C-alpha cells in the first residue's frame, strides 16, 4: 500500500553524538517549528536539544524564526533551558550548535533487517511497503532483508552468523531485529529459558565487534577437536571426547566475558567453563525442552555471560566432562571500549501485538524476557536500542493496522517503521524525521517531496494548492484512521479522488500542465467480520454474517474474504456486496460437516 510521504526541505539534521575524545551530549532533532503550536513565523528551521547541557538550540537556512524563549519553554519544550534563541533572530551559540550537529550526523551506509514473516513483509501489497523497506527509503540506503517466515529466536543465528561480521567502523551499518511472534507456538514457561539463551546470543553477537571476539578456530585445544563450520562467517571449534579442552586468551576493560556456544538437541555433551582457574560453570549442550524450531532447526547459539571480571588479560578454559556428545564454542569475547558511535548498532523491536489482543499473556511474557535481556546487555555497554512497537502498532481493529490475526497490513508496517525510526533518529541515523507525521488537516507546502516523512492523516482534510508548488513535486498521502475517510481538497486536478478511505492512499504529482494527478492509488479497505462456523452444516448449507462498511461503498465493489482460522477441508467461503455499505460473508459445506469457527478479514478491492 502506498503512503503519502513528505521530505521537508529544511536543515534535516538528526540526533548525533558529539565526541571530543570521549562521548559528550546527544543532540535531539525536534523538527520543523511549523508543526508546533502556536505556529511561529518560521521558514526552513530546526530545533535541537543537547542532552549534556539541557539547552535548546535553533538552526535555520532561511528566514529567522520569531520565537521568544518564554514561548518555547511554555508551549513546546518544558524542562529545558532555551539558549541560542533571540526574538527575531538566531544567536551565535545557536549557529555554532547547528554547525556542530551537521558535522557529526551519523548516517548508516548499509541496513540488515532480521526477523520473521512480519519483517519479511508477508501480506503487504508490495515489498516496498514492508517496514524494513520503509526505513531504507527514509534513510536512502539499500536494505538487505534477512527476515524469514516462521523464524523463531533460535533460528536467527543461522541468518546472522552465516553472513554478518559486526566490526568497529566510523560509519556503522544499521541492524534491526524483531523476533518472537512464533515463540508462542511453544507456550510460556520452560521454553522461555531456551528463547532467552538464543536471544542474548543473537543480540550480543550483533553488537560486539569481531575485534573483541576470539573465534573457536583460534583456540588452543587438546583431545579430539575440529573446526565447527556450522556458521560460515564464524568458524568455531567442536570437541567430542572426554577430557578435551579449549583455551582462549581474552583481554577485558572491566566488562564481562562472553562465550557464544552451540546448543544441540539430543546431544549428550557436558562440560565446564572456567575463567582464570576459578569456579567451574557446568554447561550442557542440549536444552530442556528441545530447541526444535518451527522452521526445523535443532541447534542454535547460546550465550554464557561471566561478570565481576577485572580489567586485564584472562584465560578461559572449557573442559569436556561427559563420556560422549559435543562441546562446541563459536567464540569468546568481551564488550569493546571503542568510541561508542563506532560500535555495531542494533535496534530491537518489541514483539508486535496481535489482532484484538490475541495471545496477550504469552506475548507479554516473552516481551518481558527480551526487555530483561536488553537491560542486562545495555548494562554491559552494548550499543542497543528498543523500538516501542506496542506504542505504535494499533492491532485492535483489522481496518487500522492488521491484515490478519498476526500480520500487519500496509498501514501497520508504516507504524512499525515509525516505531523503529523514532529510535533510529535518537541514535542519529539518517537526516530525516520519523516516517509517520500525524496530522488532522494539512496544506501541502513548497518543498514537500516524496520520499521522506510520511504524512499520516485521517478524519481531516489535506489541501493540494495549485500555486507555490514546484513543477514535478511528488507527494504521497495515507489514511491511517480506522473509521473515517480523509478528504482531499483541490481546485484543479486530473482525476484526483475526493476522499481516501481508511487504509487507502494516493501518490500524486504536480505539474504546471495538469496540476495534480494521481501516479498511483490504493483504495483497498479492510474489515473484520464476526465469527461464523462452529456448528454442523448439511451439504450445500452455509453460515453467514454481514459487515457494515460505513464508507459509501456501492454494490459494484468487489470484496475478498479470508478466514483468520482455516475452517477445514470440505468447506469454502464467499463474500459479496449484498447492499450498499454491506458485505455478506458465508462459509459453506461442500459435504456435511462442521467448519471451524473463524472471523474473516474482508478487503474491498479498488
């Protein structure tokens, strides 16, 4: 589904780390002052807050912004000290701050997205509308998509360690990880511990640079050992005889020691880990319960974290204690003390909610597990942020953000992108604002351009003026309101619609010859039916329900229905416009039987 996106022609500089030897404050980009209230007389201006001083700065590339310090503090930025602002102009301090920001802005050169079917973009109308591609478009970088349908946390090492070797770099790739939806197939309780082992391993592997790891292939070994080539980008070592050893030398700066080890279903291996000959940590190669992911992996990666380790050089020794089985280590390492902004950076997304609060308790349990792991690894100094997915994705109604019970629709992916972008902006990745700018009423301005920040409208009016707009301007408008249409107001256009219904969008271009004309539009609308089925039907008999559209839909429209739960073999379903604004959905029996009760997602085609 298309979206209306607006690239503001301003000093698009985002949050950046200001470093002078060690890290100093963080500059927060507060956006275009025209979006604040009351609206000042501003043009091409940006506001910033420096965390280290709690002071406000302003930069401008056009006319000065006529704000007073009192107005700023009272209306938009409570709790900060205004500095760099003078009525009718910009102080020297503000200009210096703006220059410093522009010189230190961090922009990723690559983007790797890890996750499951949601990350893979299942059920979006076009791959470009998946949340990773939305983020890539907003940052102007190519996305390497590594999300795989059905993946669980313990599948991710096979997507990451085969191709990804995080390193210290002045320009860091962006990595995102949103995983855990499929964990509920295993239930809560015992399997949470298995998911925890894999989650800590994946997050720490993605954020500890290769220079702070000693791969297993470089270990000193005794006994029966050979290289473990399970992961193409990280060769470990596996020992298979009692008494075999692996020894590593690791230099820390006061942080913990990590060991990334393989866990393998039904493997009898047992062994001990010791740091500098200290207390033995007993380890087992198999987990209880088994890993056994939905996608068929029966082995994975686990993290051992040893704390209270003094700065200096240490010896880490693994000794095989069992009479059979495997002792496999991929690497031993420690958090890096390199300049923070040069460290590998991962944005982890909360596990998304499901339609109408489905599996809420299980999802909450796994979310809490992941949040605890992130807190632990942050305390080690790893460069991680969490995208507040549950604050952005509205999964209470299908017409808003959800395609089915698990998967967001195009609008939902837009919200996911906004959740990730809100955190990426705080890191300083890219020069653009969050990709979702919520407005009720808006008039397109000179300088608005696709791609960039998404204009998310709803029960309001977007005005397309025919004056003051550059020839060739392209915009994109999306309606994220679950119940109300967005009105398009224009005085002259070439087949532009007058309304955008919930879940719909229009991409339009302005030219002097045709004024506004649509380049593409998606007027699909999605609704949820009540549950039907669950009772016996004779051959040819149907159970039915109706869905009210309330959007002025005529009987010539074409609805397409899909069950959220498969009704079973021998049953079929149909949907049709039975009256204006009314869709009838039926599940019917080809032979006598009882269809499984299910709600139905119904999408109106253009």
